[in-house]
């Protein structure tokens, strides 16, 4: 694990409750290094923060650490498959009548 992954893990570990679910995967390309963070669905809001302020601050800190070493470092947050667990209906259960406008029947 490189220094940027260590930095991200340190910060995220202090934000979340489920410490074992933290996964950080780094990918280096010509443009720089991208760190992808995965956390438990219940901890997503804590990492994102109100209005995205927490994830923006995390990105700023990591980017600043990279600039200091002449590296470009980006941080992405992997969202879970189903971000809103309160959804009970899927589009598969809808039919044409659900989208018909008045007078179309």
C-alpha cells in the first residue's frame, strides 16, 4: 500500500463505523493515480458528508499530498449497487398503464 492509500485509509477509518468494510484500490495510469474507496452502505453518508463537503475535503487533502510529491492523485467513491435501500418497487414491475397520461386509456 502506498502513502496515499495509507492517508485515505487513516481518514476514512475515523469517519466510518464498519472499519472492516473499507477497501481502497489504487490504479496508476499516465494521468496519475486514482484511489477508489468502498465502504459499507450504511457508512456512505458519513464519507460523503452534507452536500459532499467531507468527500471534497478528503480529495483536497490527498491531492495536496500528491502535489507536494509532484504526483497527481484522484479519489473516487464507489457507490453500492443500490444506494437507496428504501426503494420497494423496480421498473420491472411497472407496465404501460403506469405511464399513460389522462385520456390515453
